[in-house]
């Protein structure tokens, strides 16, 4: 039985995957689907986030090894995809394949593409610990979604995220530590010796979609592009993401 491990991004946790893990398990009935949290987020929110992607990767490896998992496929978004790249580069024998979603890698993209400067004030507001939780999560939704940023669906999503924040509060210090780790990470010039697939939302307003296109081109990887989805592709169209993963799984297992 193969194992798929899901990794989220900056300050997000397993609960932010929403319905996607259940959909993936349904479409890959012979696979084990696991979600794990990065240190400093989710169930690990009380821990200090490492100051490097490599150290975050080592922590994730230790979590899987404790579960008896020595080899897996990765589905990883944003900062989580940086962890996946580091993992595949340092320990390729442990990674059967990886699907990288809406990420950005130095040196392939400029700093102003990797996190668009016009959103810096809004992001600082999200980090401000005394700001109302609903306002903070509504800002995150506005920045990361193109399909659910307004209306009744938005209110439900924000309520769910506020409940996650109350249960597993991510400190401003940990958010900054994660951001610093992402900023410092430098991907290898050559691709890891692991099958890689790239997914990108063309409507990503937070990270320029060209970031995914550029490293995919440099590494000669195939890109599947959603025409409208935003940065949180798993939220905007989980069925599309799962279909892409299912197609990829069939391709690499042939």
C-alpha cells in the first residue's frame, strides 16, 4: 500500500485541507492518506518553528518515521512544497513522488514575485495578535481564495478557520520564523532525483503563478494549471487537485 502525506503552508495546519484528504482517500482507495503538521502549527503549535526549511523537513521526517512510514508520496502546498523539495533533494530514497502546489523557489523567482509586496500591509495585520480573529481569517481568505472570498461560503470558511485558530493558535513569532525559513530557502539548481509534478492556480494573487512556471521550466517538469483558482488551490477546487493527483499516481505507477 502506498502512502500519501499532505503538507500545508505558512501558519496553516492539517485542518485547513478541508474536504481534500477525504476526497483523495476516496479516489485512491488502495493508498493511505496522512496529514501532518509543520512544527509551530496545528497540533504542534506550542513548538518553536524552525528557522530553516531543512530543519522543518527533518521534523516532518521524524513524525513519519515514528508512524513507521519510510517511503511516501507528498502532496505539498506553498511553504510545505519547499519542505517537499528539500526532502526529495536530501533523501530521495524516501520520496516516491511529490506534487508541488503554488510554491515559489529561490533562485528561480524574484523576491517581489514570491510574495507580492502590495499584500505586505494586509499580512502584517494578520500577524497582529490583538486583531479580531474573524478579521484576520477573513483577510487570509481574501488573499488566498478566488472562489470563496465573499458570500455565505466565505462566512462558513472563516468560522471554521477561527475555530482552528482557537484550538491551535499560531503565535506571531512562529509565523515570522516560518516566513524567515521560507525566505532563506535556496532550492538546488538541478531537480531532485524524484518524480515531480507541479500544480498552479492562475488566479493566485498572493504568489505570482510565474514562480511555479519558472522552476518547472528550469527543471523540465510538467505543469497543470487551473485557470481561475487562487493560492489555496485545495480550497478553491479540491476536486480538480484530487483528479490531478489521481492522474499522476496512475502515471507513475505504470
